[in-house]
C-alpha cells in the first residue's frame, strides 16, 4: 500500500515514516526542501527507505502543492503544522499555515480517487481549552472542543491554530465525504530521530539545561512511539473513527522535575515554580477510546529518560 506523510521531517512524522516503512508501506513523504540533507538524511537512511521512500516538495501555503505527493495514495497522514510558542505574527506564522495547509492537503485528497482515509495530527490543544474547570476529578474526553474565543482571548495562538485547523477539517470532510480520523496527542516526548530540536523536546531541554524555575502548568504527556503507532492504527483499523486523545499521564511540571531528579540525581534541576501561585491542578484524560487502537502506553519515566539521552547524544543538552 502507498501512503503520504506530510511534514515528514518532523519529530512525530519521522517516527511515523519509520514505522510505516517497517510495516512494508511505500511512503510518499512531503518536506519543504527535499535537497536539504539536514531535514532528510535521517529519513533516507531508514530501513526500507531506498526501496520505498519517495520525497516530495510541498508547502502548506501553496495551493495544489500536495497534489503529486497524494496522488495514488491509499492513505494520507497530515502531520505538518507549525508548532512554536514564540511568534511575532500569529496569523502568518501559525494560523494560516495550520488552517490553509489542512484545507490544501484535504482538497488534494478530495481530487484523488485512491485515498481511502486521512489521518490528521491534531492535538489535545484542540480539545481541552473550553473554559470548563480542570481539576483532579475532571475527565477530559473526545467530546470536548476548545473554544476558539477562549484561545484567542488568552493569546494561545498555537492552541487556536490547532483548534481552527481541526474544525476546518471536519467541516471540509463532511462536505466532501472524506473518511477522516484525528489523533489528539498531549505533549510528546521520547527520542528524536531528526537532528533539529522540536518544541516539545525543548520543553524538557529547558528543564535540564540550567533553568531556575519550572512552568506552573499541568500537561498530559505521551511517548512519540505511541503517537506514531496510533497514527498507523488509525489508518489500519477499519472501525477507527472520530478523534483519539493520547495521554499516558497528566503531570504538573513539578512532578516531571521530580521524575528527572530520580533519574539523574546529580543533575541541577529547577527547584521552584515560575510564579508564586498555587500549582495548576492536574486533571484526567480519558484513555478509553485510544484503547480500541490497542495503545499500551510507554510510561512517562521511560519517555523522559529517552528524551534526555537523545538530547545528550545530539548535543543539545549541555552536560
Ligand atoms: P515538528 O516541528 O518537529 O514538525 C512540524 C512539521 O511541520 C515539520 O516537518 C515542518 O517542516 C512542518 N511545517 C511547518 N510549517 C510548514 C509549512 N509552511 N509547509 C510545510 N511544512 C511545514 O513538530 P512535531 O513533530 O511535534 O509536530 C507534528 C504535528 O504534531 C503538528 O501538527 C503538531 O501540531 C502536532 N502535535 C505535536 C505535539 C508535540 O508535543 N510534539 C502534541 C500534539 C500535536 P520543516 O521541518 O520544514 O520546518
């Protein structure tokens, strides 16, 4: 079978490409610049890549850009989307590529006669910010949708970009009759295949590279291999439908630091929160639906250890 992965050089997508090649798929991988070895060498050296990986040039903002990568594919994994918090112009840097890019990819899918299912990498960002209180007894599940007004008012631009992109995707596929499944992971950790530093790994790097404080935030955390595997399952399991939240465990940053301290007792880690407020409460995230994809979560301890080891190996960590 032939599948397309957009944004193939990214953190999650690289693992997805690896797993797809392992499973015998032919992978049409879109990247912005196929000639940039820094973005592609880790892909072209994967087992099976020589025979079954083809690189395509595509940009989220160029209409029709994904046509040739998607033509003839049975499935499309749309992972490409900018993931940054530090932006000057959110409209240009985040919202446009996320929303227009998603519609661009979906319209290439609607033109193709071969595509049977599209798997979209959405996020818990498109689920959990709806103004409902988040406390330890609250269970966030797939029926939740982030309220774009709340995201906009709070200037959570990345959250807004993922929310509007997923919303636009559901609207488009309803009109065009495309089979869409979304994967909505929490913060993704685990080893990096790509040589560049992605945003969720940099959240861990900040903690181990001498920060004085940790953010006063509680997040869900999930291993990149589980996320990549869930994408594959979402395509392969015929009954898969709708959205799938992926969270191994919800932890406050103080707990993440605690786990890191147990793993690396000699390491200087931040001792206090970035503000004097009470710690942001944790909450629960339903694991029920993801169970039907057969996801058996890798524990956060393993994910954190592998993230740190990978950051060391790639010389991002300064110890
Ligand atoms: P990366 O930054 O590693 O990957 C993002 C990918 O998007 C890169 O391949 C990047 O290409 C591509 N991209 C960005 N802008 C454009 C553009 N204009 N045209 C074409 N490609 C573009 O991040 P992740 O792997 O973490 O993210 C992958 C997906 O997963 C995203 O949709 C993200 O929102 C989602 N996600 C991530 C989570 C996490 O914690 N990591 C959690 C939940 C969801 P290039 O390499 O050329 O910059």
